[in-house]
C-alpha cells in the first residue's frame, strides 16, 4: 500500500512540475547565431561617400540585397542564446545609382519572449 501511495505522489509531483519553466532551464539549448556578425569597430568605419567595393571590403558581402534593384544592402545578424531573448541587429545601407553609400541605418532589437 505504501508503495502505491509513493508512486501516486511521485506521478502527481511529476505532472505538476512538467510545465514549470524552472525545469526547462535544465535542458540544454545551444546558442544559434545566423547572418553577418557585425563588429562595432568595423561598423564605425563605414561612412557615407564610400563605394560598394569599400563597404564589401570592410564588412564582407551582405546577407541580402534588395531584390528590386534599388541598391540597398542588408547585413543581418540574429543571435538566439539558449534560454534568453532573441537579439537581432540589422544594418541597412543604401547606395545611389553610382554605387556610393548615401544612408546608414543600424537597428539592434530584442524579439520574442524569454525562455
């Protein structure tokens, strides 16, 4: 009888704690990094008036280019640490028709929920 009671208590405890987020932290989740890793020192070297070749030499090739051919380059870096919020940095560079950098837009942001 005592064995059945202990088993039932263990099952109830297991069911009650199955949805707790504290147990979720025990499970290993690898950090996932995707895109262009942007170093602040390299981004600070970029300025308007640079050519596309100079930008590509400094930052590397962009993750995406505007598919409609308007000379916009996107450097996107997304970092998803195991049990933390997703961080994303998007550097958008706009070039004129001569291939000269005219606008720089650098936006870091947090997305998603914790856990």
